[in-house]
C-alpha cells in the first residue's frame, strides 16, 4: 500500500513540475513581446508565476540591468527537483 502511494506521489509531483516548467516557458516567451495585459491567459500566467519569480528576481543582480534571469533559475530548480528528488520518492516504493 505504501509503495503504490509513494509511486503515485512521485508521479503527481513529476506531472506538476512539468506543467509548471511549461508555464514558466510561456511566461518567458511572453516577456519578449508586448502582450495585452487584460488577456485572461496573460493574467493567469502572471498570477501563477509571479509569486515564484519575484523573490528570485529581487536577489539576482542582473534584474537591475534589465536582464531577467529568474525564469532560468526556476527552470533549473524544477529540473533538479524532478531529476534527483522525485526519483528518491519513487525509490521509497521499492
């Protein structure tokens, strides 16, 4: 019972991380163009990503220069979690 629960949790975390990865990618692509701020999709992307990006943006010195690397940092963290921590959760099943 615990093994199937650990596998399901690992699978759920993996799916959530991959979905958030693509949301971050979409947000980064939107930053290259001038999107309509009243578009519901744009508003959704900003609302979902801003709480994660804002603290990172404040700590990176490149943001003051006009270069926002916070999406890259978040993607890197997502990949580290997905490649190293999620398999450890799945390994608990065995």
